[in-house]
C-alpha cells in the first residue's frame, strides 16, 4: 500500500548526522522527497545521493546553519523552487551543553538559543505559507529537558522550554487551518549530541558523559517521528522514563528535583555530586 507520504516534500534540518540523518532515511523509506539542511555540505551531498539511489526518491542538499536567518530562508526557498511545495518540516538541528551556570560563558547560552530556538523559529516562519497551503506538518525535535530543567544544561533546557511554548502557541493559532503541529521528545538518544555539547567556554567536549549503549537509537526515534507525522500526533514522549518524569514533575516537583540530581550525579566526571 502506498504511504501517505509518497512523493510528499519533507524538509529536515541537522540532516547530516544523528536523528536528522535517521529521519532522512525513514522518510525516504516512505517514498518522500527530501530537502536536507546542515552545515556539512559535502557530507550532505553524499547522503542525498545515497538516499536517492537506495530508495528511488529525490533528495536535495542545502548548506544551512540554522542560526542564520538568511540560511533558513534559503533552505525553504530551495525546497519550494525544487518541488513546488512543502508538506513536512522537521526542525531537528540542535546542540547541547554541559557546564554549571556559575562557570558558564554567556556566549554559550546565546549559541544554544540561536541554534535550537531561533533555528526552529526561522525555518518555521519561512515555511509557513507552503505548510498552510498543503495543510502539512511542522515538527520540533525537542527533549524531556523542555519539560524539566536539567543540571549542567541551563541553556539547553531553556531553549527546549522556549520551543515548547512556541509550538504550543503555534498549534492553538492554527486549530482551524489544517496545520499539524507536533513536538517530539526522545529520551536519551545515542546520537553524538553529548560529544559535541559545548563546555563552559563554548568548546566541544569531544566525548560523551553517559553510556550511549543503553540509549534509544536514532533510527528508533526517526521511526516514531515518521509514524507520528502519519498519524498527526500532538506530542511524542518516547520513553517510559520520560513519561514518568513529565507526570511526576506535575505532581511532585521537589521529589523529581532529587531524582534528577541523583541521575546526573552518576555521570562520568559529574558536575553535581
């Protein structure tokens, strides 16, 4: 049976690795045409060519730093010019951090907000006319950190909280337009985001602080996002631990404070002890 995504146009940011790359493959398996945005243009071109050959779809690579409004506008314009429409926008590009706020250079917070929050806003703003016309879907790949602040991740949590507020407002504004608004919240995912997380000075850590082998895979996250788009889900909280955290944070927030502290105190080289 032909998928509802067959020959639809899907734009994905942060598509050169991790969840974004897995989403590109998962949407391609459904027969969707792809517009892939990321900073690593050479890698992105190789990925696009491979997906075209493997799945018989069309894929376009566009160099894009989502912190740049001009780049986001160009990404959307390229999608519209190539395929004539946009049916799904997956705002996936994001970075993390790992440093106590007391030690943090404020430029790190600016960078987190520029990429995670403003990147989502820019891409969504420029894609809105096409998405409204197609009655399509806008997705934000978020985190449980958008529901509950995490120690050593002040900028990351703040950016995800901001995304949740933005997407919730967008959903209410478009209750009667046909636009589908979905927030996807994976649990800890083996995606490389912790190795590239910024330290107190804004440099990449270069190594993960957690056991990646016990985490969700990026492929599993992508499959759930695609399924959520097809079913037009509102919110995807993807793990039992995440669902429990969201629920208990409403009921017993002080208890959750202690549980989160204990969890992060077990990191490699923990920031809290």
